[in-house]
């Protein structure tokens, strides 16, 4: 192998040459317009006790009535985003991507609200989205993306 070929072979493993971000597979846990979580939150749950408390709050006020989905916290963690309480329907939140980027866990999400003049449900809502991802010790960074963006 010539010097250039050797240098290229070494370069592919360097972060400057390789794809810098690594998308993580997500497993949807819960998503919808109604939750007992009425405050806007962006968090990562890594412990079973915290998960049990969060799920109980999610189910509060009869918003949801199902047992907490099983999470293997030795291998997974749960990313949670909530919009907080909203005055009508038409609001939503979606985790669009979770990726390792350098020394951070980048959580991309999209928040939506009803267009002006739209006909919406006249009821309080509290949209949320929860996904399970592989466990990571990286610090999360939550980034809102626009409608057409992928990241």
C-alpha cells in the first residue's frame, strides 16, 4: 500500500473524515395530545424509580390508563418531551431523531401549534412524546427543528 493509500486508510477512522453523528434507534413508548404531565419538560430517565414516578404522573387525572411499559434500564433509557398544558387541541410534539454527536446526545424534536383560525378541540391538552433509546452517559442537548428539517 502506498503512502497515500495508507494515509487514507488511517483517515477513515478519524472523526474528521467519518460521519460525525451516529443516529440511534428509537422505540416509541408514548405519544399523544393528552398526558398528566402538564408542565413543559425535556428530560432523560435512566432509573426505574424515576420512570415509575414519571409514568404515574403521566397517567394522573385519568389522561392515560395503562401500566408502565417495560424498560430495561441496564440497556435503555427514556427520552421524554412534553409541551405543557395548552388551551386547545392542535398542539403536538415529536421526537424526530436521537443521535450521538461528538460528546453529546442530540435530541431533535418538532413542536407544532394550530394555525391561526383553525378549528380545534376546545379542551385542555398536554402533548407528550416518549421514546426508549440505548443507554448513554452523554449529556443530552435538545434541539427544536423546523417543519422541513430532518435534524
